[in-house]
C-alpha cells in the first residue's frame, strides 16, 4: 500500500501528468453536459410530440444506449422530429464516445501515466542511511572509468544526472543514478551529501562553478574535486570552494611529454609508494640492450629493483633471464639518490639530439610542448590550423602547417631523425593510422600517443605505439588518489599500483612458488610488513603472514588475482 500511495502521490505532483489529466477531465465534463442536454431534449420531444411520459433515469438510459450505438430498441420515436433527434444523438455519440473519448483517454491519461511511471523508475534520493559514498555530477568519460574502479573496490557511488533521458539510459545500464537539477540544494540534500565521502564536479567550467557554490551552501566541509577544462578556470573554481581542481588536459600533455625519449638516457619518475619512488628507464642506445636482467645488475650496482618491463606497449613481469631490447623500458623502484646515480652513468649515452615531433597543438598538445620546452627539449609541431601553429611558435623549434599524413611534410618536420613522436590529436583512428605510418618510416622511433577509447589500446599498440595514456584514466586515477589520500601514480593506460593482504594459501611460500606472475600477469614490486616496505625481492623471497603484497597490473589482472585467491584473503 505504501508503494501504491507513493506512486499516486508522484503522479499527482507530476506537472505534465496533471496538465494532461485536466484536459481529459474537461472533455469528460463536456461529454457529461451533452448527455444531460440530450436527456432533457428526449423528455421534451417525448412529452410534446410523442405524448409519452418517461422518468429521468429512462432519459439517461436512452441517451447512453443511442450514443454508444447499442440501441436496444425498447424505446423509440414514432415522429420524424424524434427520429431526426435520434440520428443527431447517434452521430454525435459515434464521434464523442467511439472516436474522441478513446483517443483522449490514451493521449491524455494512459500515455502520460506510462511516461510518468517510466520517469519514476529513476530514484530522486539516496536510500536512508547512505554514507561514505561518492557523488559524481556527470557520467562522462572520466566517470565511466572512475565508476569501474569504484565498483571493483566496492565503494558506493551515485551519478547525479539532470537530463531525464540520460538518467533513464544510465538506470537501464545499471549505473547507480539519481535524477535532479544540479543547481538545486534539494538535489544534494536528497543525495545525503552531509554523509558523503567526496563530490566529483565534472561538468563544464561555468556549470562547475555554480554547482560548487550550491554545494558549499549546504555542506561547507565536504571535499569537492572539480575537473577543469581551461587553466584559467582553476583559480575560479578554487575560490568558489573546490578543495581540488584538476586541469586534466594539461596534465595529460605533461604526462605524455614525460614519456618521450630525447637528449640523454635518464630515468623518468612516474610515481611514488611510501618513501620509495617509481621511475621508467628507456634502454635505447644504452649498454643494457641485448643483456638479460641478471646481467644488467642494476640492483647490485645501484640498489634499485626492476619491478616490470614495458615491451611494445605491454607491461610484463620480471624474469632474470629476460633479454632486454632497444624497445625495452624498465620500471624501477628506489630512492632519488639511486636514480641520480643511474642518470650520471647513462648521461654520456646520447639517445638522439634531434627535435621531438609533436602532432596536434590543441590543449593537450600545447601543454606537452610547454613541458618539453621547459625541460630544454626541442619540439617540431605539425597542425592543420595556422592559428594554433602561430600560437605555439614561441615554444617550438619549428612549426609546420598541414596534414600529418603528408609524407613530404613529415620528412620536413624530421620524422626520419626524431627520437620520439608525440600524437596528441583527439581522434583515435588518426592516432592509430599515424602510429602505424610513423613506425614504418622510423623503426627506432619512440611513439607516445593520446587515446580516447579503452577498446583501441591494443590496436594502437599493434600499430606501433610504445606508450599510450587517456584523459579518462588520468582523471579517474587522480580522483581515486585524492579519495584515498595517496600520491598520484600514472604508470600507464589501465596500469594500477595496489596492495592486498597476502592470501592464506600463499603464506610461507616463496614468490617463485606462488606463481603470481604466471597465473595473473601481475608484477610484485614490494612486500609491506609492520610498516616496513621491502623492495629487494627475489624468487626465494618468502611471503610472510599478515603482510601486504604491493603489485602492478591492470584491472583484469587484479580480478584474476581476486578470483583465484579471494577465498583465502
């Protein structure tokens, strides 16, 4: 009964349903008046013309039987005027009862009722007692990636959508969604914002500011993470009340720029775990090429641990007999001093002094160019827009206006001599095409690319890209890091750093005996026991009781680990 009552209350409060109901009631009132008039005329004609007296009930009975075309024939007129009246009543009944009434009922009651019922499927408020949840203000590309991670970590979240069609679509896709206007305090009150863990404001810069101010009025202490499109909007959103404003597109350009090979061989810091740092070490033109990991001896010489290897865009677990190639990029963990020692040794190995080639000078491309320029790396830019080329000319070595698929333009820009190429267009198909094309033109080229859709990652790696990163994964990783109070670690598209308790099944076993890498593809980078982090691991390292394993891998690898060992954690 409660459900029926709430449904009726919702229908009565729905403005569109109320409007349609009023129209239907008006028509029913007109129909009632017509029936009443016909009943009076029936009495007048019967009494004045036919000379018969009938009760009022008989008058209504005759009117309804004639208008509905049932016509039982028990009461009829003998005079012509009476029969003409019967014809008028019959024809008006056909129109009003058999044609207009069904249409009016369907159009102004049944369809609105179904629509209202359909719209009511999307909840307007979070369940009572909801707490420690994350509220997301739009189901965009960042939100899709973020919610996949939150679901895996069993963190409660709700997407607040102000477009009913999108809300219904998300609801049908089993996305936890709430419907409401984002600039109304009532929407966030119903979402139980006071007990939420975090709010992600990810609309456009102008809407974000309004939403932040709305939230701050009712929840002055709730952490707000805002996604900024333009750098100019960062200060505005911070002043409006956001705790963290993420200029993700600029960060994407900087992260991509950090992955190019240029000038001298050196380690590239990419993240941090506790007091230890994680870095990538490209091996092109270094003496480590063609050696095995054991022969490289980085742990013995510098104290760093090789925890994984990037090979043709894939992260592989470490094996002592793994042979290193010019395409290999080592993922190492250690201290800043240890990385500095490696850089000093490799400084004399010149990767390539020629300019890096940058294709695409939009927000991401311009951020990458600025980052490379700041680090003293020469950049040649190709873009089809003359205005963009003009805008970027002061931070680029040379700019070229035209299509990047033009062979003559590519050769003029230095594709044959460049150490790296950075593809920053927002078109995955174009980036895949250029990856394949540039790989054929220069086999030793390091290709770093932006990507939009996760489904294209394998394709672009097969096309020749060495490293890819997307706006979505960078944004979602940044939000997750803030929610956990951790440092932001960008290891690669879809690659995560996480720790899990040692499963009971593996307690007391060595890393070799555990076969974690062979069974799941994960790379074990450290073991944490009693707040102490051990990174000097070997095949004989024992997994102790009560410790945590720190691992690198993607979501599928983590799911595989959970599938195998979930009953033993």
